[in-house]
């Protein structure tokens, strides 16, 4: 076929490969071709109609479609905004609000309609508006995210917000724009502030804790140096607080601390800082001190607040406090040193009988340094074999017979020379060296008893002093009996001397330990009687074997009538409780006769013998078994 065909017709003919036919077309095929051609033209008419219809849609229909699409878009945007916890604004570089995206107008400082078209300076306080303007300028200049926090009062409630400001990179009316996303962080901030408070304050008293106080003290020291002024630091410790905890329980102790806090707050001026340092320790910081007398006045007010007893539940507690005071930057301008010095002064107050205050002095510093040197040397005294024992006989007055001996510890340091026991024993107790020293003494005594037994000397009881820190320990009985059993020593050959003041450190455990020792055959005597605060009930309940009159009373027989009366009363008391009485520090025949005439059973002192080394004591006083 050479004639020009319509494209549709040609397409159908090509489909059947009939474009170049030289032979006549089969009638059936032709019929089918014509049907296809007809169908093709019908489809063409449909397509043409559709095209014409689309071109002839009215502007109203087009507008309808546009509105439907816009409604759909807005619906999606609103859904997104409602789902957002944040407020979103489009601002230009001047801080003008161009768009506001928010789900609830109540979150806004003013309504959305009032906000649009206004600048931050039109609606916010000057300081906050200026802060926003500077932050927007910075974000645009740096082309980076800027994050700020601010606060606003909305409906009379203070709220906290975080704003994230990000440049858009779009100019509107020749002005750069930013997106500001603001979030209400009030709950988060309150939680953060609460956690910060917990980290910086004592959970019981709500006072600043050690960490926060040290920060405040550091800043106070800086201010005093800068302003050439003075400040005072007070370090308080509640006297005998451990006894309250041990005997009445920690709940009572906690309530006492809370009441102490309230009283201290009442006597301090508003700009003072009161802190609980831990346990029963409080520290007070006072700035802008004008004179030492002003510090004394404050100290006296603090001491007076403890005069009135504390009522806690069914208990009426008479409480005292020991206090150390330092003035800064005079005493020190370094925080650690200042606290250490004030603590040192507080311990000096305790050493002077408690219920008083002491200022830090250079003499205290010198004393502390000597203590440090002693402690350093004491640590290695056992390994360096610097300890030794001397023995002082105990004599029965009715027949002048030696019935016992007291083992006394001596320390001769390589570097420091001979150190008195009343100097190094308290240091050993504080520093935790007392147990190994005590174990050394017990072992040494056991070895000496074995030596004397091997030489067939008549058995003699040896008295050993127990530290006040030990008698209240739970494990002391097992520890000591284990050592003595290693040497197979009869418990009746050992006597333990316990000071009166030691009993008051931990009454309940001390009672139990004394009872355990006596139950297996050890003798237990109360040493230095009359120098502490024991009650008659303590003596009766503890059931000692012997009571030792302190040398401070023996020394003044015939000089102080009061001491004579105390000795007479002590002997009478001991007899009423079936206790033996021994007096120490007897140095004259007159003292001996006075004691014997008033019923004293035993004595020891220089009148009979000074403390001697084991070999000398052995030669002078021990006798072979008959």
C-alpha cells in the first residue's frame, strides 16, 4: 500500500504485517482489521474528549481543588504543631515576629494575634528583649545554632524556657530570618535545682554540706583579702554525741541534730553560713568581723544556746559543745589549712574538759606538729623494737607481801628519746595503733610469765592496762584470749586495769566485755578511780574485783583535807561492794600508814619500788617455790 494512512490505521496494519501486501487480503482478516480500526477510533474519540474536558474546566473547579489541597496541607501542619511540645517562631534580624506556630495560646506571653508583627522589645522587659536581640544577631553572624535560657512570669507563675535560635538562610524584605524554637523547661529546671540542692546540702538538717561550705569559705577568703577585712570560722562538735547514739539510738541522735540546727540558726546573723560537716560536727562562717571581741561575743551566744536542755520524746538531754575558732586571713588564707587549724582548736577545747571554746594559736600548731612527728615514729616503734616493759610490785598491806605486779609500757624512740605513756598512748588510740601495741604487751607479758615459771618462781599475777578504745570493742575478748591461750597461761594469772573514763566511752559493750573476762577467771580492776564521772550504779553493775585510788589523791594526803575525805569515802564504798582497794603513787611512810589505818588493802609506789626491768625485778622480789 502506497497511500498515506492515518497513524492509528497504520499502527494496526503494522501489527498484522499488512503494510506491503501484493496479494489480495483474506476477507476474514479484513473484517477483523476493520473492527480494530473502528475500536481504535473510538478510543481516540474518548481521549480527545477527556483532553478537551480538562482544558475546559472552570476556574471555580480549579479553585476548589486548590482549597482542598491547601486544607489538606494545613491539616498536616496543624497536626505537626499540636504534636510538638515546643513553640516555634519565625523572626527577622530585628526580632520581629513573622510567623507563630503554637498549639496553645496560653503558653504565650501574649496572644498569637497580638504577637505577629511585633518585636521582642515591644512585648518583653528591656533586659530580656536585649538578650534575645543579641542572641539572634549572634546566631546570624556565626551562622550556627545558639541556645539560651530565660525566665518569664505568665499568669503570675514564674516559668523557665530554653530557646534554640537557628538561621534560616532566607531573606524577607531584605532582612535575614531565624527560626526560634522555645520549650518550657520549668519542670526539668526544678528537678535539676532539686538534685543540685541534694548534692550540696545535708539530707538531715538541709544545711550546706562540706562541699558547698568549702566553696563558700574559699570565696569568703578571697573577699577578705581583696577588701582587707576579716572573717571568722567556728568549728563545733557536740560533746558525748556518740553515747547518745549508742545508748538511745540514731533516731534520737538525728532529732537532736535537727534541734541543734534550729537553735544555732536563731543566734546567727542572716549573712552567716551554718553547715553540717558530718556526724555531730557543725561549722559556721562569719564575714566582715570588726574585732576579736565580736568573735568572742558570737562564741558566747553559741555556747549559751546549749544551756537549756533538749527535750526529745521522753528524754531530757543536757548537751554541751566544744568549739574551735580561727580568724582569717590572719591565721591562714588557705581553705584546707584554715579548716585544719580550727578543728585543732576544737580538739584543744575537748582536751580542756569540753563545754568551752578555744582560739587557734601558734602553740597549738607546734603541738600538732609534735603530735605528727610522734605519730610517724610510733608507727614503726614495734618493728624497730623500741617498746619495753617495766614491772612495779603491788604489795598487800597487812603482811607486806608482794601479791602482784603491774606491767608498764615504755617507749624509747631512736630519734625522740624516752616518751611518757600519757603522751603516746592517746596518739596511738586516735591513730589506730593501740591494738597492735596492746597485742605486743600481752604477748610480752605471757612470754615473761613463762620465763618466770620455767625458773620455778612462785606464781604472781600481772596487771595489764587496757586502752579506753579497746574495752568497748566487740572482738576484744576473743582477740586477747586467743593470744593468752597460745602461751597456755592460766587466766587467773592476768589482771586487766580499765580506766574509769574508758567505761563511759561505750557503756553497754564495756559492761559485756568485763563480764566475759571475769567469767573465765581474769581479774578486772577500775583504774584512776575518782578522776572520771562514774556513778555508784556503774560500780555495782559492772562487778569489778578491785578499785584503784588514783595517785592524784594519794599525793595530797595531809595536804588537802578534801582528798583525804575522797580516799576515805572511796575505801568505804569499795568495801560495801566487796571490792579490794589498791592505792597507787604511795611515796611516803605517812601516806602508807594513813591508807592502812582506813582499810586500804594494797599499795604500789616508789616507797616500795620504782618500776623495774624484768631481770632486776626478778632478782629483787621473786622467790623460788618451796
